[in-house]
C-alpha cells in the first residue's frame, strides 16, 4: 500500500514538473491559460452582449475556475487507462491509481489558480468575510464529486470506448447548463429546480454566495451533491476491484 | 523435479482476447487453451514456440497482470514477479532518473528502497550523464538498458524475461546475458521467452513449448528442444513443393541449430 501511495505522489510531482519544464513560460501557463480562457468569455458575454452588470467579471471567473477543474479532470481522467496502456500490460498496479493521479494533478493546478483568484479579489477591493471559509468544504465536496465521476468514467470507457464522445458532449452541455455565464436564480422558477439537479450548478452557486455575496451556501443542496459523489465513488471502486485484472486485456 | 518446491502452477488456463469482426460484432480469440504447467523455486524455465501472443500472455499471467478466463493460477506463497520487457512504462518527457524511480515504484518497491538502488541502477545501465536527459531523447538500446537495469535491481521473486536479450550494443548484450546467467544459476526463479534456441539451451533447466495456444511439450530442455526441432523439420519436408517457404524455413533452422 505504501508503495502505491509513493507511486501516486511521485507520478503527480513528476507530471507537474515535466509540464512546467516543457514550455517556455513553464508554470506561468497555469495562470495565463485560465486568464486567456476567461477573457474570451468576458469579452463575449460581458462586453459584447452586455449581459453582466457590475461585478460580472468576478461572477464569471469564479465559475470558470471551478468548472475548468471539473472539466479537465474528467476529460483526461476518463481515458487514463488507455493513456497508460503500455505500463498496465507490463506490471500489476491497481487500476484506480490512474484516474486518481489525473484528478490530483488537476487539483494541484486548480488550487494554484484559486489562490491567485483570491488574491485578485483582495486586490480589487473585495472584503474577505467569514463566508470565505465555506470555500474549504465546497472544494472538498467538489473534489469528491470530480473523483467519483472521473473514476466511474475511467472504469467504463475501456469496455465501451464510444462513451468518450458521449461524455465529451455531455460535459459541453453541462457547461452551458451550469449557470457559468448566467444567474440561475434570475430564471423562471420551474427551470431552477431542474438546473439545480446539476451538481456543478449547485456548487457554482455556492462558491458565488461565499466569495462574492458574503453568504453561506445552501448546505442542504451541497450535502446532496456530496452524497451523490460518495455513491459514485463506491460504485467506481467496486467496478475497479471486480475488473482489475481484466483491464490489461482491453487497453 | 527432484524435491524442488513448486511455487506457482498454471492449471487448465484459458484466455481469450476480444476481436472486432464487424459493426457491433465481436468474437473471442483464444490465445491460450488448456495450458498447465508448474514453476519450481530456483529453476530457469524457458518458453518457446512460434510467434503468437500466447507466450507473452503466459508471462503476464505469471506476473499477475491478467487473470485467466478459464482455469487458475495458483501461487503457493506471496510472490513478486517482475517483467523484464523493453521499457517499463517510460514517460517520454521525464528524465531517465525519474523514469527509473517510477519504474521501481511500479515494480512494488517503496520510494526509499528505489532511491537506495538508484546509483547501482544507473551504473549498470551505463547511461552516465544521459540519465538526467528526457527519455524521449534516448535510443531504443538506451531505453532497453535502463528498463533492464531497473527490473534487475528490483529483485523480484520471479524474473520474467520477454525477448529482451537482443538489444543494445555488443557490450551491453554480453553484460545482460552474463547478468541473466548469474541469476539463472542462483536460486532465483526465472522464466525466459525466446526464439533463440541457443539462449534457451544455455540458460534453462526446463522448457515449455507453446504453439497456437496449446502446450506441445513440457520437460527438460534438451528433450523438448529436440521435439521442437523435429516438428519443424517435418514442416520443412512437407513444404518441399513450395520452394520459397522451404528455403525460408531451412535458413531459419540453420541459424538456430
């Protein structure tokens, strides 16, 4: 067990440092890439469509930062067994470590960007309030959610590779429905319920409440997200255990 | 087997791979059918047979990487098996050193053990300063040397060698052959897959001959090798009507005999 923990830790460190070493600007890209990404949305929705009011930048950025973490983890994690096919066929390791490594790598990058975002908020004059502490449980719940979805996708995709495209489009659709660039509470009542079935929509509203409005998130809803995420993890662990030594034949 | 302890048994192993045969259709390709043999402590077992996926699959079953679909692999004690293949999961943009550490971790060693072994691994691989260059800049031979070195020093209970002896330059091939010979003579258990009958003859105590997923022979090296060569000589004779193929077989036979 210790060897596997060492392996995960080393692999995460090695991948992160390799990414940093590979490009000219290195780790600066972990900041620049989200900034570029966000500028596009701000330009289109904030400036061109005049959708936002005051504070639209923060409204948008908060959601984009947490969404990117969710999206990248799942996209890279779901194919992690395929990506590591060579080593899977050469030596035995429990397969779950592969999506776990992807999630941890993306989490490290997210924490870096989130830290910078908080600094940005402070510099822009936002007062930190007690509600900022809600960040910790929110990030914790999102981590479990991401781990659950990523692992589950990773267990299934070697059997049905076509699902890659289903997940791909599913994520795109979910992105549009998560209230990244609109406010769910501004929509008609009957839509709100449906949209809040999406765990990311709940979390994004939570982050916005905590960081921008100085209010605590709706803990009841967050709890349901956590429960859902835990169920996913249990299922994923079950599938990995059952098919652990079958995957080498498939990848 | 004169009182040698059996450490692992394959019993009636069947294993298939799924093959796509059309839209939404698959069939099963049986790589192994009803394969059974024992592995004794300290012996060097050779696996021979015409090209096909069966031999490598057997190594992976012994290593515990895969499970059989039929039959079972019985381990009489906890065993760590290390597959000495060409590149133990190398990541191209990481350095040789980092990949060596990764390789060691993959092979079940913990971080402190790997780091302790690192100087010897680097020395055996003869990579020198290249050890801190990314692996994507290595030649096949360099990658093989590093992989071999890591797997060797990981000191597994069973060493599984899959056609790896032909890489590297003359000096390294000699070094790896010598290392393998040392290990074979010691009381480590080794399983070697090779097409080179000379290697098999010089290193192995017993041989398993697998062809088309079936066992064609199991027993002492000389006996099975003789069986194998007789069977292939028969093939040459019956193909005499087709000069091209016969010439190919004869040429192949000559270099092996």
